[in-house]
C-alpha cells in the first residue's frame, strides 16, 4: 500500500514539475510580437501577389504567460481585421501556436531566437498557394 502511495506521489510531483517548467519557459517568451517584415507570394486564380508589409496595418501575436495566445491582423487595403485566440507553448527553440477556425485545428510552428519570431509557411489549399516568411519582434 505504501509503495502504491509513494509511486502515485512521485508521479504527481513529476507532472507538477513538468507543468511548472513549461510555465517558466512560456513566461520567458510571453509578450507582444509585431511584424517587422514579410516576404513571399500568394497565388490565387492564376494571379500572383508579392507580399510585403504595406499589405498590413498591423500583424501581431500576443503570447501570454498562461499559454494563451491572440493573433491580430488588419489589411491596409480593405481594412479587414482578424483576431484569433489560441494556445502556445515553447519547444526546442520553436513556438507551437494552436488555433481553431471553423472547427479546424491548425498548429503553426515558428522559430524563435531571442526576441525574434520567424514564421515560414508553404501551403496550398482550395486553389490558393502561399509561400511566405514573416519576421516579428518582441515589443
């Protein structure tokens, strides 16, 4: 009986320690990251658009110490603003950002070094091809 109780206690301690270490790593990278550059292309209906910062009024990711995240962007031409909530965690020099839109779960993996996040994506879906890199700096 003592063995089972001791084993259970050790498992609980390991789980709590793991959560605490993850929270500490998250706290280090928590903050607001603003886009400083974007490059690449988007192709839709046979037309290709070169991407640059002039297409956005802002693009930011807010990483909270509790593991929650907010992604905000606003197009400069149409004024369309988007805000998405999600969760994030730090793993092996990368930020893993998970969001859900229309019931679809998306995990985006971004490199992080110091106060800079670099997100490179190459995606193709529903006749749209996107190939871009966004660089964001912590404010």
